[in-house]
């Protein structure tokens, strides 16, 4: 009866998990990327709160500027923290397509019911 002796490298190689679910090429950001994303989100939030307490809050551009900054923060969170930036393009299309349709419908309804007339004046 022959006894097989396997080397340490053979046992380690066989114990490693095999990636069979198509994970190749899928990279995630490192700590420094998350640090910069958090810093950018903090700066945008500080600007949003700051302009609320300035005379700029009484102008016509106050609400559109807040909505723009909110949309930018939403996009950053979706791209980095939900990893949509690093996923397949199909997932991006499945997320952004209905989102754009929803935004267009809401803006159209606001115009239709006279809530955005200040843009037309």
C-alpha cells in the first residue's frame, strides 16, 4: 500500500477558493478613495447648510442649487458606496434608465401644475 505525501504548497493550493462566478476584473476602491468620497460629501453638505443661512436663500437659484447639490451627492453615493461605478454596464442602465424617466416625469408634473413657473418668468 503506497502512502502519498503531498507538499505544503499542494495543500494550500487546493484549499484556496475557486472563483467561478465571473469575479475577474471586478475591482473595489481602496481606503483612500472612500476617504476622498467622504470628504467631498462632507464639503457639499457644509455648502448646503451654509447657503441656507446666507442671503442667497432668498434668491430664485436657492432651490435649484440645493437640488443640484443633492443630486450630486446621490450620484456619488450610488457610484461609490453602492459600487455601481464598478459593476457591469447593464446594472448601470437598469438603475439610471428608470431614474431618469422618474426625474423627467416629476419635473414635467411640476411644470404642468405650475410649481416651477418661476423658471418661465
